[in-house]
C-alpha cells in the first residue's frame, strides 16, 4: 500500500468490485466510469500498468481488460473493502434459523445449511472439538465373545459409543468394576486432563497396578483414542459451486469435490483458524493447497464458555462478494456461539 497512490487505490478498488460483480476483465473505459475520476484513458492505462507491475492485476489471455491477482484481492480485502454490519432484520432472520432446542450436531448442520443458503456458496462448520469436553462417565457393556461396548458420556449432552476388541471375554460384573474404577478416577475432568493422566499412569505404574486397574486403564485408553480421532466438519451447498464460472472446468471441480470428501487437507486449513480470533480469510493459493487455488475461504471461530471449540465459514471462488460474505460469517459464528452457550 505504501507504493500505491490514492488514485491507484481508487482504481484497484473499482476494478476489483467490477470484476467481482461481472466476472469479466475490466477495461479502462469501464474503469474510468466506475471510479468516478476525471482522467484520460491514457492516464488510467498508465496507472493500471503500474498495478500490473506491482503484481496486483493481470491481463488474462489476450484480453485488453484486467482482473485482480491474489495479491490484488488481498490488498482489496485488507485495506480497501468497507464491510458494514448486518442490519437487525437480517440478524433476526439468522437467529430464527438456529433453533436453540436442537442438539449440538443438529445446530452445526443448521449453521452449515444457513451459510450456504444465505451466501449461495458452500457452508462449512467443524464439529465441536472433543478435547474441550469433560468426561461425565464411562460404561462398559459385554457384547459377543471378546467384544465390549464402551459408552462415553461427555458434558451430559453428547454420548459416544465404540466397540472394543479385548484379549478375552469379560463378564458384566468385571466390566462394571472397570467402569466404577475409571469414573471414580476421572469423572468431571477435561478430556485432555484425563488423557494425560491416563497415559502417565499406564506408563509409570503399569508394573505395580493390579490386573483389574491395568485392564481398565487400557480399555479407557482405547475408547478415548476413538473419541479423539481427528476433527470432522459438516458441509452444505457444495453444488452451488457448480454454477460458478471459475469451476466450469470439470477436472478442477472434481478435484475440489474430492478434497471435500477426503477432508484431511481442508480440516488442516480449518485447524489453523482455531488459533485466531475473528474473521480470517484465505484467498487462492494462500491456503497452501492446490485444489483451493481458485477458491477463497472466509472463516470465524465459535466458542462455548470462552473456549474456541470449532470454526465455521464459507468456501467460494476468489471472485466472491467479500463485503457481503464477511459479515454473514461473523454474525453466524456469534449466533451459533449464543445458541450453544444457552444450552449449558
């Protein structure tokens, strides 16, 4: 920005806004009209040449018009964009769409659908990270030979079941003894704390523990490992992207949809957003993932009891209406936070 004159900033802003609106390279005549500057076409061409030299705009193919680069979008979003908060009627409509009586997973799904419906892009919301949950109790129930059903209750709200393979058959009485021991040791503690203490006891006192305690800890280790297997997200509206000009290439669209299905890389990107407050924006190749080179991701974290437990956002083309999407993402994160906190 230090190298941009006020005139260059005005023209970059006008060019980016026009390209976002129309999706067509912007020529000097259109730019002169949009910018409202009393400049000759030659002067405008000189300024655009300067912007091109700075890597902020480029000329696609042989077109006489220009389009913003990723760097151009970044300057636009960070310094030239005027984002207005949503009006009260819009905020009210968003609140109505998130029913606070729904359970956590339903609320996350509703938030993802809401983002998609309002922006007409893809809405994405990570499920709350379980590491911030506390363990209420664990129960073990016998199934068939050498299989045990482990029931994990978190925060009195979420129940997770998993099937454990055991070295031998255990009776109901033995499993109840395991449950009683673990609940006495760990009930009410944060999952992170439970995990650390569990591993420490297994490592340091394995030799001195009696067989019952050792087996109970090993089974708890298995079930907690299952409960903490990575994050997940709910995605809605990915078909909206099929109508976007940037994704008319079938190969590019297929690559993006495969990334949605595989989840690993997108989750890696979303995990980066957990550590940041407020709205965060990745534009094109800034994400570090090739399949998102033509995409922008606008995210915001959501919290429960002051702790960030997830991230929500919108995925769309780099040519998205940032001034509209940013306040929608920000408001939805705040509303989801309020809905989740009202349940506690």
